[in-house]
C-alpha cells in the first residue's frame, strides 16, 4: 500500500513539474531575438480598439472611449516579473503626460482576483482591464507574433500603431514614441 502511495506522489510531482515547466517556457519564450519595432509596417488598430473588456470592478470598458487620444496599451500579468517591474514607470509617465491627450491602459492577462490583489498593493494611475489568452491572441495582427508579455503598443489618435515592444519597455523609448504624436511643449 505504501509503495502505491509513494508512486502516486512521485507521479503527481512529475506532472506538476512538467506543467510548471511548460508555463515558464511559455512566459519566457519570447526572450529570443528581440522582435520590437518602431514605425515599421504600421498596422492599423481600429478593429482592435473596438474591443470591450471588464475593468477590475467588472464594468465593461470599450477601448474606443479613448478615441482621439494616443493610447498606450500594456499587456501584463501578476506572474510576470518584467511586467510588474515596468508598471511604476508606466504609471509615472501617465501622470507626467496627463494633459497631453495620452491615455495608458493596462490589460491584465490573468485572473481578475489576482489582478485586483496586485493593484491593491501597487496601484496605477491608469485603468486596468481584464483580458485572457484570447485577448492576447488579438495582438498577433498588431505585431505580437510570439504572444508574449509584457507587450506594449502605442496607438496614434488615427489608429495607427506607432510603437510596439515585446518585453520590458524603457522610459526613453516610450517618450520618444509619444513625441511623434505629441511634441514636447515649450
């Protein structure tokens, strides 16, 4: 009897290790050759902006509500360390450009409760919407061929993707891209 219990435990541990390994591989597989571009093959995001997702209060929010603004969309998850590391910087940029018709939006590709718990500990100055793998799949047409996160898009007021980055973004890259639609004010 003890042998069969031990065998079950070993099998469960092996299965758990395989599942965890696949999960880690999926989240880190995008760290291969950097697939980031600025102003190359500018796809139009108008169809993507028709998307409506729930916010953390389970209220539907359409991305179209920010039409006419430059929209910075950051896909992230609570289990993604680079995602969490870049959020304070993104939040600060949102505060810095608040009067320039720029709107940051976070789309969490995670369980809503996990997102709520994280945001309670680390609030952002921009709205967080709840997505899933299907939401992330929609970004394939916008340049996220590997379906990895963090993935950041900057969409011009006319709906063109002016910046896309798979992996952790840098403040200077965001500011440079925003300057193409909102030149610094003197």
